[in-house]
C-alpha cells in the first residue's frame, strides 16, 4: 500500500456545475490539457490496440436544437418512470446498507443517478448519504487511489457503487475483478454489489427497473453531467498516486441542463412514493439473481453479424445513444415493438447516415454496433463484417 499522502478531491463550483453538497469528485482536473481527438482517429487507436479508450476524449459539441428538443421530450415522457426507478433502487440500497450507505457513483453516467438517490434518501428518510464519484475504465479497472481515499475515510462495508444502467454487464464484471485485485494489493475488501437505475441486461440484483427505455441523462454528454468529461486514464498525465482525471467544460455552461434534469426528476418524488412502495414490496418476493441474458444476446449478435468482438456490440438505449454520439457506428438494431421509446436513436441514426435494422424478439429496445473497420471493404455483400488478415 502506498504511504504517499492522498490527493484532495474536487467539488463545484471550481470543478463541475453541481453544488458542493451534491457530489465530491474523486478526480483530478485536466481541463488545461488538449485530450480530445477526432472520433475516427480514436476508434482506430482503440480497435488496433494502440490505445485504451480512456487515454483520450471524444470532442464534445453543443447538442443540436432537434436533439435538445428530443431530450426535453424524453424527460417529459419518462420523468415519472425515472423518479419511480430512483426511489426503488434507493430503497433497496438503504436496506442493503443498514440505512448508512456511502454512495460512490461510477463517473460519469452514474453521477446524476447517485445525486438523485442521495436526494431521495434525504427527502423521504432524512438520511444524509455522502456521495462521491470515481473513475472506472474497462481494461484498467477502478481508480486505486480513489479506493484508498474511500478506505481511509469510511468503513468499506458502507460503500455502495452506483451506475446509470447496465448494457451487457461489462462494468459489473470489471468492478468485481477490480475489487478482488484491490483486496490482494491493499488488504481492504469493498462489497462488489452495484446499484443501477436500469438493468435491462439482468446483470445486477439492485436496480430500479429492468425495462430498457431512454434515461435522458444518457443522451447529452457533459451538459447533463455537471459539465464534466468522461474520465481519463493516461499515464503521461496521471501519476501512480494521483486520481484519474477529467475535464470541466465551463465553456458549455449556456447549454448546461444538469441541475434542471435533477430538479425535473426529484420534483416527482412525492407523487411516486406509493408506486415505489408497491414496486419494492413486489421485488422483495422476486429472485433478482442476475441471469446475464444481455451478455448472451450480445455474444449471439457479435457472432451473427461477423463482428466477433463483444466490445463493439453496445446493447440498450443508453449504450446505443453513446455509440451514435461518440463512436463510429456501423448499424443500429431496433426491436420494432420499442420504436416509440427510441425516437431519438432513429433521429441520430438518420443524421449520421447509419442504417437501422428491425430485429423482432430483440431482448433490448435497440443495440448499437460499432464499425469493426474503417474502409468500405469492411462490410461484405451480405451486410456482415469482413475481416482482413
């Protein structure tokens, strides 16, 4: 275990647009660095193995007026559903942590959800749960320095990791492996359960819903996430005793709806308390053991479409949205019964010229496929990926 002094976490308004009491960032500020790279360049580096996706950042743009309108529409249509799911997952977490949880969101999708869960615990039970956010990177794991900070300040048994949603469950697996590794390196055991708002992949036991619908915070990047970038782990800029990093996009403040999103959901809390009680009672009698149906579907799609890389198959509304916003998309698969819930996905696909294929019986509302190669010869006449030696 390192004996070096632990770094000091960040809070707003110096970092991020959230109020200091809403979240403490176990991150370092890399706003002064130019880390953004064009999407195709990033994709090539990621797929070729030359770089981890967290070594650079996608370029963040102001959302188009049409997209902002879709976000507002999604917020109005799903606000009550989301408030109910927040209540349900928070009640499960309070029960699992003896009403004394320390919420630790996985940046950045988990951050607004962690804030909402903190607000529910406060509003409904008068419980003031500490809330932190930290970095997890696929292929790297959890930020070890952030874990040391938590271990130094709290009983590890109180920690509850929080994320926005599950896709195929890769983060759930990454979390468990990282906590095993930390126990070996530092001798501290954190519980490996993960609480999420939506679990369409059936990968966790603590969830607000298993339905696959749009969580509005999935679609606006930093402008709904406290104006903070994705997390960065790049050893050129981050030392062994420093937190992973992120950027604060203060210049996007005119388009920031982070607080508005939180208020829109938490304003529904009193109206959904009855629904939450009913749902929690119903879940108490259910076997919530993960079945990993999402992972199985992803492996099947990866094989059927000739991709043979589950990392390029992004299931669920949230993940498909991110593919269209941040990666080089190849095609989008849509469950025809879920078209009303994926209007923004269809619009984004149209704007980017990405083909949409209807797949009846798809276990998700939609699935985004990342382009496996970057030239036209990557796709054969049958519409499947072609791999070159």
